[in-house]
C-alpha cells in the first residue's frame, strides 16, 4: 500500500470519526435541550413551593387555582377556598413525571392522541404553572390516557396507567408519561373546598315556612332529653329523640358547589323555608332553602355571632397528676379545632351554595313527625284461641205448624 493511499484512508477515517462525534454530541445536546430522554423528568427543575398558580383549560370549562395570602383559592368561584388535599398531590405528580417514550407528532396525529388545542375537537387539557410573579414554570397539553387491561379478575374495563402530552415549547414531540394524571379536572366545582358547616351544641332550632313558624325546639341544657317544643298544642307530646336527630342533621349537609352571582327568584330563595339554629357557643346559623333541581337545591347561608367557649380547662376534683398533661393537650387541640371551624364558617356568611337535597330533607321534618306516636297494641295470635271465643247464637228457624 502506497503512502499516498494510506494517508487518504487515515484522512477518511478521521473525517468519519469527526462526523460521528458531531452527530453524537449534537444528539446529546438536543436531548439535553428538550429533556425528553426515557426516564427524564418532564418538568425538570420544578420546585413545588415556587408554584403560586395553576390553570387548567379544557375549552368548555377552565379553572384557575391561585395561592393568595398562603391560601389556595378558585378564581372562577370568586376566590372561594380550594381543596388543598387535591392540589398538593397533583403538584407532586407533576414534579415527579417521567418520560417513558417520545415520538414526532404531526397535525394529523395530534387529534388522535387528543393533543389538539383546547376547545377544538379532540382537544387536550392545557395545564400552566406559574410563580407569584406570573413567571411560567411549566406549560403542558394533556392528551389521551394510555390504558391497559385491568388486573382485577373478571374486569372488562381497561385501566389508565399513563398519558400522552406535549410541552408548549415542543409542540411537535409527543411524550408518553408514567401517570394518567386523573386529578387534572377542568371544572371549578371539582376544586372547591367542600367542607360545610358543622354546628355543635345546638340550643334552639326553628323552621319557618311562608313567614310562619312551623315549630321551635329549644333546650336549656346540653342534653338530648332536654328538648322542648314551644307553644305545644293540647295532645302534642314531643319525641325528644326525634328532636335531637333533626337538630343533629344540620351538620350533615353535603355541599356541591358555590354559586356566583345567584338570582334568588330563579333559585326559589325569595320565599323558601328558613331554618334558624342558635348554639350554646353564641353562633347563629340561618339557612334559606331554595327549590329542588334534580338531586340538589340552592341554599343561602348566614353565620353570625361571637364564639363563647372557655379558653382554659378546669381540672377535675379527683384528677390525677399523670392525666393532667394529656387532658390539657386534648383540650387545646379541641379548642384549636373549634377556632379553625368557626373562622371558616364565619367566612361563609352571606354566600349561596348548591347542596345535596338528601341532606336538607331531614331538616324540613313535619311538625307531626316530631311527636311521640301512639302505638296500637295488637291482640296476640294464639293458635286455637278462636275455638274459645264466644260466637253469636244461631237463630233457629220457626217450627212448622
């Protein structure tokens, strides 16, 4: 082999090595830039504590969750408190999302994966994260879920285990992730804090219909047997157990949604039944019940008063020293829970809610159903007893002449 040929081969080898190195380095650089390698985080560098807003837009519905004064709120519900028990887990999932596969996506393929822009046919869900200064922290479009056969014997429905998405800065790259992100709901109703009033130690309970009292229950001490009926008519004997059940049902109302810009006439709140309850703690709850619509009905709520509860615990006469620490802690925990509940409920004053009708029906019990029912005693059934019962004498036919 001549030196000239050998030099040419060496030069060609160096060129090939250089090209391979350029391709490799360029590819790695591109992967690092897009960060879509298998196993790589979808939102690298996302710090959950920096997130101050999250917007979910599905076209027909959208929800904007905002952190204001250290409290998560729902913008579309006039800043009503959001359910932090749902926000936290979703943010954790977003920070932990991993890439399991990537592929180039075309405009024709996007609708098949439900990755078209929100609002369009087969559009996805736009999810945008930002910090307190509105700086973007991540912007995704969530598409079709990735399903697999259920591991439950006999189950016919497939179970979602992943999802397709695109990053706004990479609209031509579809990414398959390792979580279906079922929590990404675009409805504001799904995100509000549905914790409703839980009145304790009720002192009086009254129901008014058409401006006239149906009944007023009251008690002077905190005991179930102490309930009395105001202006009881002759023959009315109050069943204190039923009175206790009706008053206790006030804490069992299920909240469905918060109504913004409500129209009282259309909701039936102008002439609806009114429930008023006063507690031994100095709080008054006024509930105006609207007309039933499907399984729900509107309810206008009023919560007023100043809480009156002892701030110090009085030790028992025979209380042991070793029990004092635990009892003091229990008292402080209960007092803290009381203060937190009262603060939340006072903030619900003058708001209109959508509540489940099933929880309201028990509060509108008819007056007659609060009375003790007269039980009819049926005669015991004794086999053969009819043989000994006196029977009317048979009339004899007149004798023939």
